[in-house]
């Protein structure tokens, strides 16, 4: 535990608690807790999973909500970058922990008497306009309200939520759940003005004059074109427009045979929605191969279960029509070619490989881009992603409008970042900071046998129920005993094991019992330029060993070394990246 740059507090229940701003502690948390580091909102994942294990679902919900604002929503539709980074999913460690499913569990299983806790600041008398009520706009408005500002959201649609309301199918995200979590934000005093269209009901200039600051969070609404002939034919749809129509209660014609183009979540949502509209033959078509699809394995599985086939290594050449309607599509076959720069593997069309596929409709889900449009034609020209600012004084930007098309958790993180930037602009000082909370801890009480628990599958409804009512939620969530079982699988990577070099007798007992190559004999640990630790310089020669060190990047927190040490020189510290007031 580093004593410089820390504030230490005594406690009757623990030996010591410290709040550190030492770069070494930030570096250790980033490296040792890969799930939290991968989360754009920096959710305390080991912390909330441990609470679920202890059946403290309300506390788990609050740990989530303090970072990602919409736990019940994200527990259903998050893109799960944390699971891709989970140490349990590394080679020989099994499958990654069902982090997203557990996030949903704390929302589903918390007591109906649970009270949401908010650390409200005193009112500042400042008012901020937020344009857009998607995830970025909601997150920005929430944090601005917490910080004491009056937040007013302007939304062009009839209902709030943006892509959450109009872009994601209800069978993945129930609208009553979405509205509960949106209302948890609005109840903080956030005003919502729906049916407000830019250029008709207000302008960016009028907002700038009326409010102390403006946050533009209009997302990405301009669909990317295929760039081929036939896009103007009837029964051709852009993915987002198609989902908008379905979520608005319409039933767009798809026919029996549907061709979907795209490799992301929207493409799969469109394909699964087409099945619910009565299509019998739905195929997703992608330029590369399955591993390059921008979706998780769960979405791939559900699409296959519902009879959707994915064709790889093809790209559209022309959309064919008859009497003004789609009648088919011409594809060109592609091959993958390696290049020396990102993305390293590209698809290349193969000459004279064209072929035609008859179909009744085509849905192109290639993503969207920001559309400043009526806001300001040159607004996108002066964006500063680091500061969330635009070239206009007092006008900030957040989420996909700032970064381009991303995912919900990234948009929420962007909205929260923008709120802090606005707060600093209005108050003239920084009021929040990131610190590492360090708490001395007993060795893990997690048995090694937990490492071999198989991942608990998500409960789902059968196919008959899926097509009987198109809005029936497919995933039904974990039962309490299932959530408890899955929570056991977490390695608790927020526990940092350290060997005291002054007490260590170099007996190597810890090395002998370690199930992983996580305890190193090192001759030096260099420092990086940013003040964090560099890579261990290992040695097998005892005369060069300066210390025996636990590599927390490889450690699975089994506690074997702690139990085997004859000198009691191994300590355990719980490390948590948290946000706190600057003056604390």
C-alpha cells in the first residue's frame, strides 16, 4: 500500500482504509481488474458480483447505478466488453463470468422496498439544456441534476430513450423496465420536453441564449448507404428506420424471404424482428467471417435458434427490382486479405463471382453517423473528445454524436464525462476526482473448487412464445439460486495479494502451491513514464533475485500462497476505483 498521495482513515471494523491518487495504484487496478478497465463507465464489477453472492441485491444495484445509470437496461442489452476481458475466460480458465446477466440479476432481484440513494449537491442556480434523450443525454442530465444544476432535456420523439426506445426491439428490452429507469432520472428534477424538433421548435442559438450551457447528445441518426443501385425500391429498408417503425407500432412488409446486410446488433435485431413479422427465410449477409461480427456469442446463438442463417464472405453489388419493388439482390463473393495496419484483415471482392438471390425485402443495417443538420452545419468540425467541447462557447457534445456510432455503455460514459465538463465550466473548478480505495482484507473465502463451476446459462422462453407475441421478452433472467451460483465464479480480481520483501525468507512455498504462473522471482520492476509499474524482469538465478512478487495480472485469488506462507508475510488489500469529492 503506497503511503504517498493517500488519505488514511481508521475504522473499528478494518485495520486501515486509504484513498490513493498514486499512479502505481491506478495502474495496478487497471491491470489487475480487467473487467472494470474494459467497461467504459468503469463499473465496480467485482464489488457488485460479491454483493450478489452475499444476496445484497440492492447494494449491487447501487454499485451499478453509480457508474452506469441504467443497470436493468444494460443487464439486458449491454455489448459486454467486460466479459471479453474477464480473466475467467482466458485460455485454460474456462468461460468468462456472466457479468451482464448478473447485472440484470441485481435489478430483477432487489427488494421492491429498495430506495435509490443519490448524493445530491446544493442547487447552483444554473440551467443546462440537453438535446437528445438517448443514453448519453440521460446520463448527462442525471449527473447534472446530481451536481445541482437544472437539466432540461429536448427530445424530438414522443417518448424518451432514443435508441433504447426506438432502436432496440421490445423482446430484448421491455419498455416498462426502460421507463422505470428513465423515471428514476427524471424524478431528480430533470425536465423532459418531448416532440421538440431542432429548427422547428428551437435552435442551438436560442438554447445558448436561454441556458447557461448546452449538451448536444443527438447520437447517430444518419444511416450509412450501401452505395449500390436499387436503394430507392419499395421494401428496401435501412436498419434503424426499420426498427423505428416496428417500435412505433407499425408492421412494415417483409414478405417470406428477407435479406439482411450487416454484422452488428442492429442487423441481428432486424433479422429477429423479421421472423416475428412472419418471414420464413431470413438470412444475414456479411463481408467477413463470423468471428468478425460485432455481436456477442449470445446474440449469435439466439439468431441461430430462431432459424436465421448467416452467410459470410459476400457483399452486395446491386438490389434487383420489379415493378418498383425489391425482387432480389446481387452479391459478389469476397475473400479476406491481411494488411499491415488496422483492421489488419480486410474483405476483398473476387472478380467474376457475382450471383443473385431472390428475396421479398432487403434490410441494410450498416450503422449510422452523426447528423448535425439543423443544429449547426459546422458543429462537428470543432469537437474536442477529451474535453467534450465544441467550437461554440458553452456548447458541449456527448455520446455517439461526439464519437460516432458506438454502444450504449460507451454513450453513457460519454454523457457522464460531458456532465463533468459542463460542471467545471459553470462552477470554475473540478468537484469530482477518481481515487483508488484501499482496504485491508482477509484472504479470499472463495474455494478453489469454484473455478470449475460451469457458466450458468440464461433462461429463455421457447420458440412458440417468441412468435406468439412479438414483444415477449426472450431472456427471463436468473433465479436467485442461479445468480448466486454464477457469482461464485468471479475471481474477485479487486483483491491484491502482496508479499512483504522484508519478512519473506525466500522458501518458495508460495511458488510450489500456486496453480498458475503468478508468483515470480524478479531482479527488478522498472517504472513506466506515467509512474505505473512496468513488466517484471524475471530471473531463475537465486543470486540475482531481489524479491518474490505476486503478479496480480495472472493471479486467480485462490489464497493458496496465503495459506502456505510460513512467515505470514502475504497481505491482501481490496482495491476499488471510485469517484469522490475533490475536497474530501
